[in-house]
């Protein structure tokens, strides 16, 4: 009999855990184990103090273990651990729905809770198709996304998503999807600060051509992110979202804007819809909703869509969709606490005031070895690192070098992404950028 206490050998405690979106074999050789978090830092089991320059995964906008959020979760856990999401509600979830709806423009006034950004995207796509059917336009089933778009990992999200590795292993995906091209010109738009001023009409002409090709009567919705986050921080031209709204509206097509990253402060504003003065039909949110503390996402829905569902169904559930953990009491309590901190501590305004400093800091990397493009929007930065031969063969060592020197940033392929906690000091911005500079210079 083996003396090993586990199937995998007594020293290999990490083996049974299959990490998501991770090179597992490489991870096993050098496991990164975060033992605790506090404020702007992670602390690893190996004794490292790590500046979190990626806000967890774009979600810990307030930093870690905020005392008000911790207290809210603890109090709620002692009060209601779980409440059924079907046929029941609880006080925190009603209140949070109102607080969220109040932050979105126009008639975006109903909130359908889910547990992640992926579920929010699939929920929004289902809502769009069902909405048209309920209105007697059941031929509108086609869904249009964008190259390099990321809408999570459900079958709906990857079907409209535009990241090749996330799609190619999974068969034929949803039928009847198409994609707009990526609204970024790597030559003309390179090194732009903020939104490129490039003419967005050619992208609208392309959308019009796609709509003509398929016929508007077959198209349910267009879904885009305000900027491609997981796709590497690529920013569409100024006015793109507004024009997309106009063109989709003209053809009776719903516009879904995926604000999983951009809602709750990343752009120095409550959300992109408010910032850009655009009212989508549906907005998807997650991550910052409760500072990434307890899984939660939502679709925020225009009144006309909600009313259509309510008015078309005489009795019984109006939308055959939902999750056991929709509007979970702990997530909702954390959400209320986080939203309260955003408001009372002026977090979005402070983030906005930091944007010019962050922009200068990120763009100071121009001219460093291997850097071929730099982009920024709000408190998000992207630095493209020229590959030697294979995708990410330089960007990954650069991110690893930064990690070894106490700064956590992330690379998506050849693009290094920076997403500071909204409360970063200028010193913490400097430390992030100088650590990346050192890493670039140390990488051949
Ligand atoms: C724009 C966008 N949509 C959806 C998702 C998926 O969110 P989740 O990982 O919570 O499913 C993400 C995650 O990064 C995202 O950035």
C-alpha cells in the first residue's frame, strides 16, 4: 500500500485543483498561492508582498478586505445564509436592484441578478431573442458580436465573443452569429492617449453591410464591450458606441453593452453608458458590483423589454431563466456595502482625477525595449510587447519578472494589461510602471 495520503503524492497538494485559464503544468512547477489580502496588497504563502496592479481580475476596485464590506458580509451570513431565488426575495436584493438601476441612464430600470459576467452575457442574449419573439418578431434570432470581444465562457458568450482560443475547441457554437471587425487600426491608432479620434463611419458602414447581408428581420442584438478588456485593452474610436446605438436602433436591433469591466469606476464614472451618453437596451455587469467579494452579476434591462415580458404572459413565470444563487443574500449585502462606499467616499471622482497621471505614466513606457503600442482609457492600460516567435513568448516573462519584483499585472497574449485599484496613490502607479520598465529591460 502506498504511504501517500492522497492520490497525487503527499507533497503535491496543488495537483487535484485544475486552475481555470491557467497553464496548469507551468503552475505546478511554481505555484503562486495567495494566503491573504489587505488594501492594495496580496500576501503569498512564500512570504511575498504583492502590489495588486490588476485589481484582482478587474474586480477589486476598492482594494481588498474593505472593512465595511467585510462587516456587511459577516452580518448577513449570521442573519440569512441563503434565501431561495425562485418565488422569494429578501430586503438586500430589492434595495441593491434600485441602487444599481439608479446609476444607469434612461429607462434601464430593471435588474436581473446572476452570479458572473458569463451568466450575465448569456442572460442578456436570451432576453434579446425572447423579447423579439414575444413581440411577434420571432425571426430575429441572429446575434452579432465583435472580433476580440470577450463575454465570458458560456456557449452564448463564446459564440458572440471574438477570442480565437476561447472558441476553437468547442465545436460549432451557437448557430446564427456573426462578428464586426475590431475597431482599432494598429498603425493609425498606435500610441493613442485615450480614445482614438479615428473616423468611426467605416465601422458603421461595415455594420450596415452586415445588416443588409443578413436582413434586419433576422437580427436580435449586437453585443460589444465599451473597450476590449480581456482582448488586451483596445479602445474604439470616440463616438463609436453612440453611432452603434443609432444604427442598431434604426434597424430595430437591440444593443447590449457588456460593462462587466467598465461599470463601477474603471472609467472614472459609474459606467460607460452614463459617461458616453448612450442608452443601451441591456447592460451586463458583474465584478465591481460588490468589489469582487461574492460572485454576482446582473443584466440591467430597459423598461420596454421588461414590460413586454410582463404584458405578454398572462400567468406563470414570464422568463424561464434563473439561477439557484441569483441575488444571493451575501452577494447582495456585499453589493450594498460596496455601492455605499463608492458613493460616500467619492471613489469614482477620485479615480477620474487620477486618470491623467496614469495616462502619462503608462505612456512613459514608449521607447522601452519590445514595446510596440500603448493604450489607455480610464484606469486601464495596455502595452503590446513584440513577440519573439510564439504568442506571449515575451509578454509572459515580462509579467513574471514584475511578479518576482512584487507587482501583479497580467498579460493577455502579447498585451500586458494594467488595472490599478481605484485608490492607488501616484507612488503606487509609479511603482507599477517602473517595475514593468525594469522587466522590459531585463527581457531579451
Ligand atoms: C467584458 C466581460 N464580460 C464577461 C466576462 C466574464 O465574467 P466572468 O468571468 O465573471 O464570467 C468578463 C470577464 O473578464 C469580461 O471582462
